[in-house]
C-alpha cells in the first residue's frame, strides 16, 4: 500500500503565477482534504472533496480551487500567487466523510518569490 | 467555530521521562479526535484516533484520553526516547481544525 502520495515535493514559483499540486489518496480512500501549513503553525483546512465535489471549505479565497477525479486523486490549484502563499501544502485522505481516521502525505513545499 | 489550543508550546526533557501533552478545544460536539506527530518539513503521521464513544486509546508507549464534556484531550508518552522528538498536533472532528502543536525535544 503506497499510502498518500503528493507531487511535486518542492516547487518554486514567481508572484502572480499559477500552480497545481497533486495528490493520490491511500488505496480504498475516496475522500481527500487539503491543508496549508505555514512555518511554525498548525495546518489550516482549505477544502475537502468527496464524490468529485467540494464538500466543505475553509476560510481561503477563491484563488484556491480544486478538483477530484473519478479515481479519487485530487488537484489543488492556486492562481495569482502571493508571497504569503509560501507554505507546506498537505493532502489527507480518509475512507469516506464522517468519523474516520485521516492519513497524510508528505506534503509539497511551495516557495513563492 | 472550533478553536484548539495545545499546552505546552514546547518541551525539552531528558530521555526516559514520562510526558503529558495537553489539547483543549472549544466545541465539544465532536465525533472524534486524532493525535499526530510531525517531523520537521514532513507530513503528519497518525498516532491515535479516539472516537467520541471512547475515553482512551493506547498504542505502545502512547496513551490518549478524551473528555468531551470538558473539551480536553491528553497524550501521555511513557519512557520517552530521542526518536520521539517531533511536533505533536491534535485535531478534533475530522481533522479540519488543528492545534498549533507541542514541539518536543527528548535529549539523550
């Protein structure tokens, strides 16, 4: 079992550019959540996808968007990058929406210059 | 809105000590609470999941308790080892809201 995999592991972008991050959930998991973690802080919830739809969303602007594919993998897109978007982006998967355990990937470190 | 705090923010102890990490949350209407560890620059590793119907969960040297009525959870680490050095995070309810973490250093 490969667990949750994220790509790429590191990324450097310029202000104003757009970026796409990818996540493959753990085998058997159909729910994917995305988090942003700034240095020294706990992860902040961005949104959750289930059955290819955004089910819940945190307090993030519309520049942050996502998608879930039929195979349950997911993408996080960020438009018009700001310096403040520099962070570790984490993907978590779980077997359904509800009282289930979440498993995290190793994250994508995004640096905006 | 759920708010989560963790005490202490940082902890440095000699190897072999027993430790208690605390997590408090404001909204007690939760279904579960999960504890994670995070090594620097890495993702989160799930340690323990406590369902609301449970009061405790144990895994090896780790024991976590949950008191929904008081909005508290405690992670107990027995006989700490240098390999336990990491940041420990708690997250009530589907992991949407995380505490800021407790940064633990266990000195050999």
